[in-house]
C-alpha cells in the first residue's frame, strides 16, 4: 500500500458517495410518480405504450400475480435469446459469418443474460453476431436489471402499505426503470466511452499489416492482424450500469477496446456501484426514513472498504516465486509493480484490485484483470464477497432485497436476545417472513456447495481445470459461486464451455435468481397485508451504529461459517503453500 | 391468473426489445459516427499509403531486439485480436514460473550486458493479450539495447519514448504507460 493507492481508492469512493443522494432521489421520484424530468416529457409515450401492450397501469398485482408476470416475462426472454443464437447464422448483421451457437452453450448464455448473471462460456468476438449482441444480449442487459429493481420496489411497497394486497404493477415498474433510469444513464455512459476509444460501428473487423511479422504455434509466419470491432460501447454502458457484466469481447473490460483509458476505467468502475449504492437511498426515501437507507449503505461499506484495502495490499506485494527469480515487482515512479500477471499496464495494481472487489461485491462480474491469476488471497476476496450472497451492494435491486432478507434474520436474532417480537420498519416479522428469509439466505450456499462437490467428483468436471492443486479447486468453487450469485466473473482458466458445465452452471444461475425472487415477493405480499406498528420505547432501532455493526456481523458470520471449510481447501491452503515455499 | 398476463408479456417484450435492442444501439452508433469517427471505428493507425498498420489501442507482438518489446501475450498467435485472452495461470502454477523463466532468458540473450532487475511488466502476460502499453520501467530497461542496435543516441530514443507517455487521468486514476506500437512506428520512421 502506497500513497498513490490510497489516493486512488479515496477518490473513487468519494465520487461514488457524492452520487448516491441525487440519483437515489431521482429514482425514488420515478417510482413514486413524482415529476422528475423524463417522466413528464415522456409520459404520453409511456401511456401510449401501455395501451399498445394491453397493460392496465392503474391495476395493482398481488404478490402471486407479480411473480407470475415476472416469470412469464423472463421465460420468454430465455426462449428468445436461445432462438436468436441458434439461428444467427442465417440472420442479418453477421459480417464475420459466425455459425449458430451450440445448443448447450446457447442455453447457458440465455439463462445467464436473463438472470442478470452474464456468465460467458463463449468468447464474444468469435461467437456472437452483431445482431445477437444487440437484439438478444443488450436487451436482456436492460430488462434483467429492470426486473431486479422492480422486485426491490415491490418489497419497499410491502413496508409502506398497510393491509393491502396489491404490490404495484410489474409491467409499469420494468418499463419505467428501463425508460427513465437505465436508458438515459446508458446513453450518457456509452457516448463517454466512445470518446475514449470504445468502438461503435457495424463494419466487420479491420485488417492491419503487422509492423513485425510473428510466428504462430505451428511455425507459419503471420503478417496480418485482423482486429474485431462492433457496436460495443452501447452494450458496455448497460453491462456496467445494470450490474450485468457480460463483455462484448472475450477479455471483457481488460480488452483495450472495451476499456481503453484510465478515464474509461474510472467511469466503468463508478457505474458498477452507482445504482446499487443509490438504491439504498431510494429505499430509505420510499419507506420515508432516510436513516434506514444510510444504515444499509453503512453496513455495505463496513464490509466493502476493508476488502478493498486488503486486496490492494495483497496484489501490490507481488508473487514471492517471481521475486526469487530476480524480477522487480516494487512500486516506483516508473511502474506499479506487484502481481501483474493477468493485469493491464494502464490499470496497474490499484485500478485492477478496486475493480475486482467492486465487480464481485456488486454482482456485476465484468473484469479488467484476470481473477484466476490473482494471489491466492487476492482471488479469495472477490470469491468470498460473492459467497456472502451478493448483498454487499449486490446486483441492482437484487443486492438490496437480499440484504433486507439478512436484516429480517438479524432483527429476529436481536428479538430473541432482548425478548421482544421482531419488527422492521413498523412491520411485525413473523413465521412467514422468517421462513422466506431463511430460504433466501440458505439456497445459494446449498447450490454452490452441492454443485462444486459434484463437479470435483466426476471426470467431466475435473477435466476443465487449468491450474493444478488447490487452485484448480478454487476455479470450480468460484464458478458455482459466481453462477449462483448471478455475478458472472470467473477464474477463467476453467474450461467451462462444455455440455456438463454449461448445463450445471445454467441451472445454478436459474435457481440462484428465481428461487430467491419468489420468496422475496412472498415477503413483500405478507408485509403489505399487515398493519403498521407504531414506534414504542421497546422498538429496536435499525438505523443506529449498533444495529449496523450487528447486521454486518450477521452477514459475515453466515458467509464465513458456511464457506470457511471450502475456502480452506482452495485459496487458504494455496496461500500457505506459496508462502511456506520460501 | 396468468392468462391475462400473456399479452402484456409478449407486447412489453417486443416493445422493450425494439427500444433497447434496436433504437438505442443505432442511436449511439449514429451519434458516435458523427462526433467520434476515429474512436468509434477502432482508433486505427494508417501508413502514408493509406493502408492500416494497426490500432493505437491494440498491441502487436515484437520480438526483434531492434524494437521495444511489449507485454507477453497469452493468445495464439501472440496479440491475436480475434481471440483476446489472458494466461489464467495461477500464482502457484509451475507453468507460470517456467514461462517467466523463458521470458527472462529471451531478454538476457538479446541484451547480455544489462544487469538491472527486469521489471515485472516485461515478463507477465497481460489480461487481454492485446495490451498496447508497457510501464515506463519496462521501456527504460530496453532503452540502451534499442539505441545500440539502431545506432541511435540514447537521448534520441529516450525522447521518442517520452513523447508517447500517457499519464494518469487528472494525476489520480490509472498508471502512466507508454504505447509500444507508436514508439516502434516512430523509431521506424527515423530510419
């Protein structure tokens, strides 16, 4: 850790926190139908859209209707994304003449993009036509993000309303989220990224004559470099803002076209956490107690910031095996030093480490460096943040509704300790809420650990491993954590584009998403039908530093206890062996 | 309960697909092509005869000692701009140590007198396999070799390197680096 590292981290966090209130207020206004610019200018267009689509915008849905609408819409998304990939060979906008995607890979990608995971078993530039990237993938980048935010807003309504069954209208929520929140932000970000050098073109790749010819693997001389291009900026903008993370190119945001400069990198890192952070404020605004929103953000930062500092320190220290070869890994005026394998020179250590922690915390999953090549503990931090349940920021909407499930668990535990009926935001927490919250907290670890255990026991699972020993186990554990947490980043050495992994990871993503959404909506429905209990001297305040600390402990203890044995077999043992080897 | 949601499901899906999957990317493309023509089309570099020699954002492989070398690339062949990728080698993988040893040996063969410690950027594979940049330390390490083999004064080579530095954004974000392809093109244009 040096001064430059600290300055870069502080600058990033300050910029992020400054945006929380303005954006949070704006989003709350959109959901409360207060005039906020776009919704007044485009209001007639929105109403026209509902007429065309047969949406009765003023009719609220019960939680079951809401869930059915959501599942129908997402099932349709999976089918359409699958079909477009399977027929892209005979569809237009395919200048590189790419063939149809294989069935197992197409299934995996369809679930991946619909579930806001954006796990990519394929290499973008060599697999997907421009049409597929736009019409299938970019669309899901928007609507999967909107789905998560809609569920959060429905849950917030559960707290505000009393003795009502309607939670709002799913169609209205996703249309407004897409048109008024995601679209304007994406337009701005996309154009800023183009200005930095991210391509946005429909031409096929460019062909360059190499300055110095190279030999390929078979000894033939290569004199040309074919450079893949495409309409990348428009997709990259929403991939960051919607915590999607699916890259246009295989190397994701490490690719110099996807993330060309320090400024483009800063803008993208900022966008990764922007909406998840601001939604905390939005939630506080919607439940008419801003302190509650700030308290949730404080819990998130309590866990996030130490991870950030620790990660930078580990990566900056470098690889002891390379130090012994006489390599200079020190940080100087002329180099960032540290563990640079799998990192880009323009980002160095600090911009790579911040990104790895932010992308894992936020369920984004885009990468600007290769997590597989991080030091053992440097790679464990993102993996562990995912395993906490993607609630430290988490996906847009999904992170916060996950954290609220932890809040329910925490007030229940606190209620047991002080001998009072647990309440949160004026609603009694009873058996139904506790059962559903327990499902939300327990389903992801179950999926991750069972599928990891399966994969390391069968030959088709083990054959995909790249790195030997404990690190190979980490690759598989990371893959299922990422899929179940709807993150999408990888220890990418794992060859996951096989029928076994495509199907296993596809199922992990599907259940990791929708098996949580349904219980969340059930909680919303149950809360909404309850009375509001007035605050009394016996009420446990949930905005105090004490509660913030208590909730952080609950999140960490659940995550640590569940995954400590598995992490011991992977990154921890690798760390001990690597340093013991000195 | 679900029947009345079928029509909205299809219609909202179609309408949002048109807005986010057609209008949005086309609009961004239109604006980008008008205002940022060079960047939107890949920041390509052209020779005097108009042919494309590369992109200022996509690195090329150099292993001739008369050129500055960039980051090692894990793609096949090196710097394959159709299949970007890192090595994904873990920190404890013996294959990583072997690869670094081979890179050290290659650097020592072409510059046996140089006793300085080799900067990490020169022996570690980049994340994309297309990294166009190198740390300043990596460039300065190679300076005397390139100057000697090109029979140029070191000051002249140093000047070319320094002309191709891009610094931190506002002095705050990212790392200062040099663009290897641009430096090598500038060196070639001298001879």
